[in-house]
C-alpha cells in the first residue's frame, strides 16, 4: 500500500484525465458515428449533451452521500471501472438506443469520481496548499482532452471510431486496479462545526450553501462560467473549421496541443500563484479568478473577430492559458466553508449547477443566436455569437468578486465564514 500524498494526488489526477478522455472522445467521433448510423444532429446532440449532463448531475448527489462517510477510494475505483467498461461497450453498439444506454452508463460512472476525489484532496492537503493541489488535479482534464483529440482524431481515422473507444477505455481499467490496491483512504479532517448527521445531508448542505453569502455568489459564478465553458467546447472546433479554414485534422491537433498543454500548464501555475498570494492576502484565493476571467476577454474576443488566422489562433492560445483558472480556487473555497462530512455533497451540488446550467444553456444559446440574431454576419455569425457570450463571463466575474469579498483577512482560510 503506497502512502505518499503526492502519489495519491498523481493517481487521482490520472483518473480525472481518463474521465475527460472517455467523455470528450465522443465529440471528435460524432461525425463518423452519425454517418454510420444515419443520425440527425438532434440525436447526436442528445448523445453528447443534455442527456449525459442530466444523468451525471443527478447521480452525483447520491454518490456524494455515500462518499460523505464511506470509503472514497473504493467508490472512485468502482466508478472508473464502470465508465471505462461502458466506453469500451460503445464500440460494440449496433443502433442508437444501444449508444444512448452505453453513454448513460458512462455518465453514471463518471459521476462517482470528482466529488470523492475533491474530498480526498482536501483531507490530504492543508488549506494553504489546497488550491495548488486542486489545480494539479484539474490539470488532468487538459491531459484527458489532449488524449481524446489525438486518439479520437488520429486513431479514429486510421483504425475507425470503434477501436478508438476501445483504446480510450482500457487505461481506466488499469487505473481502477492501481487506485484500489496502491492508494490508502486518507484520514478525514476534523472541523469543529455543529453536527448535521441527524438531518438529511443533502438538505443540510444545501442550506449551508444558501445561508453563506460567499458560497451563493461562488455557485452563481461557477454556473455562469459553465455556460461559456460548454458553449466553447461545443462550437469552437466548428468555428475554427468554418471561420479560419483549418481542416478537421489540423483543428484536432491544434486544440489538443493548446488545451492539453497550454491550458493544463496555466491551471497548474494559477494554483501555485493563488496559494502564494493567498498566504498573505486570503482574498486572492478567489481574486485570481476575477483577474483571469477579465484578462482572457480581450484575447477571446479577438480570436472570434479578427480576420488574420495566425493572429486569431495566437489569441486563442493566450486565452486558453488562463481559461481554467476558476476551477481549483472555486472548490478550495467551497471546501473551506463546509464541514468535512458535507464536502462530497457540496461538490456534487456545485457540479450539478455547473453541468446542468452549462450544458443546458451554453451550446444551445450560441447555436440559436448564430441562426437568428447574428445570422446576418454569414460565416462570421458563430464567431460573433461566441464573442457576445463573453458578457456572461463578466457577469460571472462579478459574482466571484462578491464571493472573494466575504473572505476575512484576519481569519484562517477554513474559518472565513460570512453568513447571512
């Protein structure tokens, strides 16, 4: 049994990478799947979007309840094995219904990874190192997206989309065994807070979030940021192909390298900066999110609107460097304001809002706006829609600033509560 804190974080980061690999590989395989089964865009949208998000969000709540007092390591290991097996099972689907059922299973499995992993990390690391630890974990998502684009794009073209799903599913089965037999369940941090076990954990956690002004603003900021995140993931590849003239293969490689390497590096570095600045001025633990969102806006808008392809792509790289900064500080802030028992459930509630609002509104709003309000811009309609959507990000930054102002500089981070 391996006891190293860094090793545990490394395995959990690898789990999150596989989580994103098995989730995002579908996006680059949609065209091939649609052609084979003669599926409409509506069916493909259901397969990759709202249905998955609903199942992922809904199952996250009961799984988080299990993780509150159960063995989180085992829950994650089982979840990884489930979603990896069903990713492989998608390779054998013979019709749309079988694709949907397998994809729903992937969503259920993935719902059991993030909340328990966040809880483990919070127990492994003290508050002053928690954001950087969370940032390392989140950087795994960028690695997973990189692998999804490469395996789904290059492997899918050479071997077919079915074999690419098999390749994507195998690493998770190995990781499930590695996690179960080499990682120890960490001791839970004890925080002196009123007992809540006699009440419904979900209701108690929901009330805690609602009664905390900082958490109310943080969850609003996360939901609004999710609209931009999922809107971008859904439409930026199409925008690059249509608006900037890159081929599908060129787009896949560019996004894999940019999001996977540049984005991951930005997330990791932002965690280090937030912990360092927050050590002397705790407001920076969320203040860095506000700065990153506002800093990204000029680059994102330029990417969407400039005519020169090289300039546009360079602006996208710059924006990607800070695009994921919000994740680690948000959940470190959340865990600092709820007791240990509530952490998995609180994470699940935040993820419910992030996925449901983000997937439900982001891609749909961009598509509708480009077909209606901005249709007069022709080939640039999609870019203009994405650019105007940045106003939602500024709204989200305002909520993060309001949340940051509730952090009191004269208290330790785990005790900075502002209750209304």
